[in-house]
């Protein structure tokens, strides 16, 4: 299979390296309008055929194409590629609007093509282990999902902090809580430096009395990548900054013994053992590339498909609308 990659900036070289390492890939084409990016790739990956006009990839012999451009260009490239019979890989976030995502999904279905959205964290050993723990029922029903992704920089010029950082954790949330339906979103944020918010808080309401909260920030003096899943049986903490014990499971919880009067209800706290399950170290992007190629070969939807990308975009757009209206609750359809 021949693979094309449009956009050789920050993430593009990682895509080039990982697709070159796949045994099913015969040739990789790289496309960018900046000569310095083409030289960067040529120096490191001499076998890549480099071009400046993306239309050569659209009309060429690449069966699948990865799009690693700013989000406002995703739809333009994706639509043209799908209409020319190419399977597509799209970086997060999938599209800039819900309507664009829905149109791309319809186009892919009509042409029997696959859309892969690069929600990379889904392929990490840590998130796979978290999924196992949730599916096994060890944590019990998940009551809340709490996430913090903050650091100092990098400011993006085309999107705010929600569109830059939140897709990672929203995709993990959607993957882990796939049995729950998102009903509404509220968000608060502020732009201290220019038009794009640099700090934001997002609240996601599910059916069944479950809740998720996300804190994203470009202007924190410390870097934190942490999630807490609160189950009715046990609780889980995922700290991506930890080198070894990334996941810790706590046999802790709250038990309420009700009486006739709520004021006399007895609250008991259970604090038991903690253990750290083994997490298999894997290169998520390599597994993602393999999944994309396998989904094409096996004619099935990839694990992170266009529909998964659409669900994240719905939340991002709702959060954006809520921020503009000072935290107004926005329903998700």
C-alpha cells in the first residue's frame, strides 16, 4: 500500500516514521509547501518522495492519505481525498464544525472508504488497561471522570486551548465511558493574551447521573496530566507524568446508610488497599498506523473512526458556545 501525508510540520515527521515502519507500506509520499520542512524530512527519511502540490497526492497512486494540517484545512483536504477514492487519516480534532464531520462521514460511507481519527491516547498501554478495568466491572459504575491537562505553552494561533488540549482527554472519556450518553455541556474560559482562550473548564453531563470535568490551561507554571475515575466500587488515578506507576487503583469509596430523615443519614468512608497494575509500554502511534491499515484491509471501521471524531467535535463546539455565553448549558443532540 502507498501512503500520502499532507502536512510535515510538528506531527508530520512522526507519521512518516511510523508509516515507513509498517511492512504493508511500499511507499510514502510527503507533501508540504515549506521548503525547510521538505528538507527536514529528506535528511531523515531519504526514501520518502516529496512534493509541494497536494493535488499530486489526490490524483496519485496512494491508497490512503494522512492529513496533518491546521484544523481549518482538514475538511477541504479530507473531502477532496474521499471524493477521489482515498481512505483518510485525520489528526485531532477531526473537523472545525459538526456539519463538516457529518458530511465527511456520509461521503466515506457512500464511497466505501475508511476514516481514521488520530485519537492517539486510545492506543496507549495505560488507556487500554483503564478500559479493561472499566469493562471488567472492577471499578463499578463510573460516577465521575475528572481530568487535568495543564502546562506552560505552546500557544496555538488558530485555535483556543479547548481545541488544542481537550480532544485528548475527551477522546479517552468517550472510549472509557462508551456506554454512557452525553446530554449537555457547560464551559467557562478566558483569553488573557489575545482572542483565543488560554484557560478553560468544561463540564460534561451524562445520562444516568454521571459527570465529567476537564481543566485545560496553556499558562500553568507546572505540567500536569492526570485523570481520576470515580467508580461505585473502586477509584482509579492515571498520572501520565509518572514513569512507572501510571495507574493506581484504590479500594476506596463512600457508603451512605439512609434513614427516614436525610439529616440523620450515615456517611461511611471506605479506605482500603491500593495497587498499581502492570501497563504494557507501547508506541501508540505505531499501533494506530497498524489499526488504520488493518481496517482498510479487513474492510471494517477502525477503533477511532470518523464517528468517534464527530462525538468529540460535538462537545468542543458546545463548549465553545457555552464559553461565549458565560457558562450557559448547551444540549448535545
